[in-house]
């Protein structure tokens, strides 16, 4: 049974404070994010650099990895961060329309739980109608022309000319945006989604939503990392 003291990522081991995950999940993520020298030797085949330059670049990356890791673990590793990293790390070829449909269904649920005052002057019903249009577009029941009209109208209503301000309104509009509008954000989707509404809902709600939509992806990560450890 899932309890508050159980790691919300693997659901197998108790949380190890100050982290919000167990030690095994902590180590699993660390293996994926903090690379050793051998990793860079294997993955970097640079012909442009001299051996000395290559050494220097690898050194810089190892330092950067450690700094990043310390930044994320300084106050304890967050379970929400771990799950976001898992979901954004799926192979590029897995990021298909089907995968995006799942991401959109997740955002639909997420926005459902947000305070609707965040979307004013758009009222609750307008927000829901827009979300239904976006969902319909990704489920192929709404045409691209309808999608475009809905985006233009909502963007106008929200007075959201630029999407560079990441907030709840941007997140709502993202639901009906296509891949070509995202660039690198397409591959860091969950990180970007979380950055739009970082404090609007609590961690337990984020985790409940992640588990509802992506439980098998999270479990596959746990299993895969388990096997890698044995090798
Ligand atoms: Zn765990």
C-alpha cells in the first residue's frame, strides 16, 4: 500500500530524508545525470578537438554535472523533479503524436485542478471549451482550422501576445499548439509545464497526476535502472 513514508517513484522503499524519494531512486537518477569520465569518453567522438582540448571539455562537463546535481539535491531531492526527469528523458523517437496525446490529457487534468482565477478574464466555461477543442484536435475530432481559430480567440481574450511569460495562461494555450511551435521545449515538455505553474498545486497532487497518467513509464524506469545496476 502507498503511504506517505513510501517513495512515490518506485513505491517499494521508504523515503530517505531530506530527500522526498528513497535512496535507490536517488542513486538511479544520479547515475543518469551525473556522468563519469568513461561516459564522456564513450559518447564523445570529437575530431575537431585536440586530446588536450577534449580533456578540458570533459572536465568542464563533469564539473557542470556535479553543480547541477548539487543544485537539485541541496535541499533534498524532490520526487516531482525525479518524475519530470524520467518523463522528459523518454527516447526522442518515442515522442510521437500518441505520446503527446497522453501529455495533453495530463495537462487537461492539471488545469482542471488549478484555481480558475488564474485564467481571468476567461471564465471557467471558456477555459473548459478551449481545453476540449485542444483535446479534440489531438484526438483528430477537431480540424486544424478550428484549432487555429480557438487559439487566436483565446490569445486575444487573455491578452497573451507573447508566450515568453510562462504562466497558467501560456500553459492553456500550449495545449492547442503544434510541435513546430515548441522547438526544444517539445523535448522538455514536463519541465516546461511545471515551470508554468510551479507553486499553484502541491507536490502530492503533481505526483497523483503523474501516477494516474504515466505509472507504467515510471515503473519501467525503475525496472530498467535496476537491471543496469546489476550489470
Ligand atoms: Zn524509490
